[in-house]
């Protein structure tokens, strides 16, 4: 199955200039010529994840964004935060494609049987530059979606599902028996609630608003703690005693929440041991920071003994630590759950041109809990 | 070889009262009856390590210490810091013996051949309650000192030597190629300088005063950075580029030093990679906090990507992770180096009664860099 293909593909680009300005634009690039084992995917849906916004926006002040250019080739400019340029030195002057994952139809294929077999199939892919109309990728990297799963349903097959699965793999690999998750009402957080129920993993979900606690309880979460509640620490300690959770994944990073979690884990550990030790309990308490919703410094009060660790965690390096069989098992698990456990919901859809509308930009860049947008680079085909 | 033994042994005790007072005193306890595989050690020398001071003093204000009792049974009292009592709840009302390690002569032994073989030998021991005149310990836990090594020379055979060796073992076990050490002019720090030279491990030593930098250079340290220098960060980055050190052991804990080390490691890692990644370098950077010279919170600015970890590190749990052969190898290494690499120097000696003199207490509790005291519980025998 082939179809007439355009000569060019439209691609969204993010540029940081030497003058300290972010510039978002669309570029027409020639359709890539396929190497022997590659396929060409017409990208039909690609989510805007928090991890995309960092590369896309470089922390620029989107409230001050202005649009120039033409209606079908708009150009957004927005000022960077003061002092941000130095940290971005390595990307200044480079027009970067954006978009970590997406899904679409294979419309051309190289000559290998593996590539040819994918012609006409709907596949999920990852690896960057997904806010583009066409992407060439190696055939084995395609996650083939089964009949009945649309590109929109498969667009978020990698980042959130594999992150949720990766958290549980990491927990088991490091010998812990339960999880704590912060910013837990996010799309990812809801996924993790469902997955932990299926996997029989005790989960303590930390949210910041009462309505988020309700939302999570409505999908089956048992232990939900609201950090805006005056009783937060007491409730957290009780939840940790009940779950024996000694590993946390934190999306916020800054402030005292990481420290509070470790303090509460230590308090929960002390209830099960009587003897005094000035070095604290021997129970190892681990928090992984996998996001930076709060960019302020992490403040650790260190009143939780010496058996603790805090560190960064990212999906890509995690995937580098697992063997191919495990990776295949996780991918198959995602495909099987795309309409249930790993279903994503979207607040709205936006075209490539629409991404460069200042009002739309402010919407999808908010990172409001539970809000998520889907980019449709080929809306005419839908 | 046996000798007449007293009926009682004098033992130093530390007590935290419900009223928020620290009380240090001497207690006469009956000489322990030996179980079959035990030996009785007359403790002749025991160092006052920073790790002893925490249990001994409970953070009390020693400047306000007063002495009562009699001249041969003095009792020191000192007020605890405001709010400290809650964290000490588990030890309130318990009269605790103190002293992690020491050395002395085996003066009695149980009937097993292993125990009998130690009679008359000078041994180093660990395991607490060393600020006592006599200690019963299991024969296999004794580190037998070779002829020519005195109890004073062998008194610090465990904590500092095994910590220095443990840092290198941990570094190698986690795949790093060089070390950073803070508060590096300490007794332990000087030991680590010598050990790293022998082991060909690149070391970056961080000190807080110019004269400490000189001291370390005089014993062979190559990369010494003074955190009080305005050029500290620049010099640290250069040292990290030169050494490729990506693991640090930090004795201070509080403030920004841990974060500065991670930031400098990340800067050093970036010079060897050109491509931009908003997630930072993929080089894993690890800092272990093994002390708390600065009790204020640890402030992490998280401008060092996601490939990092910070955690607590203690000797005892580390020893629990190594196999018996490794432990034997490390102990043999210590014995072989007691007059060289692992030699400790002491600022002064103090008797059990002397420990309860307020002026002496203020001296040995200062934790001044490079100052260290030796307790001699049986001074009459020396």
C-alpha cells in the first residue's frame, strides 16, 4: 500500500537566539529518503508532554509571546527568563525539532521484509521530531498497534506508560515494596494508580488539592494525601505505615516535599523498631526526582538518618538498564492496555499551525494537572 | 597468661534526662563473665571520633557544662539544645555506654582454642562501650595486632581506616574512577590522601582554610581546592576535569557544598560532550554524605541534569554489604599500614575521669580539623 506523497514535510522548530529570545516556527523540510530498514510514518497524533515543553519553550515567558509571520507560517517570539541564556548556551542558534513521541500510518518502506511488513500499519514511535508531518524511523523501533487502536489512542504509548512501568520495575529492582508518587493527579499519576492496583503494588499518592484527591479515589486509589492539608505529615506517616512504601517518585523537585517524604518514611520505619540509634533506622529510603514542576532548590533537612538516597530518574537511561526481553514485555503490556490502564485523555487537539497561536500556546504550556493536548500534524487526513 | 583482675570495671555513661539535660558519669559495673568463645580485653586506648561525640554529647551545649560529684566520680551536666529532646526520645532515661573502637590486652579467655590463643595478645576491637576499663568480646571479632604495634597505635584500627578503604571500595563497586572528599584535612582525610596515592585513585580534596591545603599538599595531595577561595568553583571544575572524579564523600552535609560539587562535576562532564541535552550529561554523579559537621539543611540547586544521586553513607551498613573475604582483606590491609598509611596522631590523651572535666570536655568536643583525643581507661597500667 502506497499513496502519493508530498515533496516536503512541515516541521515545528524551536530556536533560542543569542539575543535571549525564543522563536517557534514551522519549516518545510524535504521528505527524507529512506535507508534500507526504515519506514516513513505520516504522524497523525503526538502528545505535548511536560518533557516536551522544556525543549519547546526553554523556560521562556509565554505570557509575553507575540506572533508575526503569515497565517499559515506564523512565527512566535517570547523573551527568555533573565539569566536563562547561559544555561541554554549549548542550544543557542540551533533550530531544534520537538516532540518525543507520536503515532501514525506507515506510508512508505525500505526494501527489507521487516520494513515492507509495516506498510499501511498504524505504529507508535518515539525518538524526537514528532511535531512533524512525516518521520523516517527504523522498522524495529515501531510499536505496531493492533487493529482497532487509532493513532490518537496510540500517540502516548511510550513516555507515560513506560514511565509508570519503569517506576514499578525500579522499585522491584531495588528491593522496595511500595511506592509514593507526587503530583499524583497527572495523566501519568492516574495511569500509575490503575497500574499499581493491577500489579498489587501499595501506592501512596500525594496531591496538592482536595479535588485531586477525590479524582484519584474515584479511580481506586486507596492512600491519597493532600499536601495542602494541615494534617498532611500525620496522614502521610499513617499511609507509609500501612503501605511500607520506601521508594518515592517526585515530579516537583524543588522545596521541602522530598525531605518531608523522607522524614515521614523514617517516622514510619521507627514505629517498627524500638532501639535507639543516632544514625536513624536501617531501612533504606529512596526518592527519585523525575521532573521539575518546582524549579526552586531541593531542601533536605536530613532528620531521617543515614539510610537514604535522593537522585534524578529519567525514562531513557532507565530503558538503557533493562534487557531486551524486559523491554519487549513492557511494550507488549502497554499495547494490551492502551484502551484501559494506559489510556490517555486529552483536553484538546491542536494543529502544527495552531501550536503557534499565542492563546493556544498559553493553554498547552500551563501544565495544569490533568490537562494535556494532542498535536495533529496532518489534520486534513483525519 | 592470666593476672589478678578487679571485681568491677569503670565505664563512662551518657544519659539524656526527661528534663532535657545531658548527664555524663562513671559507673562501676561487675566484670562480665565470659561465654565460651569470648575474651576479656583490658582497654588501654580508645579514640574519640566524631561518630562517638554524637552519642556522647547528644548535641548538648558543652560551653554550659557544669561538674558535680566527687573528684574520682565527677558528674557532668549540660543543657540540650532547644527542641532537641523530641529527636532524642528513643534514648531518654537510658544510661548508654560510649566508644566505638579501641585496643588493649586480652587478660582472660573462654575455653575455646580460638579464645585461649588470644591470651596476652594486644587486639583492636570495635562494637561500642570502649570508654570502659574492660570489655568482653567474641574472639573472632578481635583484630590481633602484630608484635611491635602498641594498643595506642592500634586503637583507631576500625573507624577511620575502614571508612577510607570503604570509600574506595564503594567508588570501584559503583563504577567511578576518582573521588572527591570534603573536610579533607581531618585525620580521616589525611589517611585518604595517602591511601589514594597508594591505590592510584585520583582524589580531589576540598578544605576550608589555606593552611589545610598546605598540610595536604605536604603529604602528597595533588588536587586541593579551598572552598574559602573566590576561585573555588573554577578550581574545582579544573580538578574534576583532570581527575574525572564523579563520586564524592562529604562530611559536612549542610549548606550548598554538595550542590556545588554536583554542579562542578556536571560542568566537567560537559566539556567532554558537545551536544545539547536539556536533561544534562549522562555521566552519573554521586555524593555520599557520611557526616554532619554542618547540621543546616542540604540545599540542592539541581542545575546538574538528572544523572545524579545524593545519599547517606555509613561504615557499618557498608561493611554489611561486603563478603567475608573482602572484609578480611581490608582488615589485613589496615594492620599492615598501622605505622604508615593508617597511622593516627592524637592531640592529647585523657583518662575516663579526665573526660568529665569541663575544660577537657570543651577541648575534645570541638571537632577542630586534625585534632583528635585518645581515651586511656587504664592509665595506671601504661
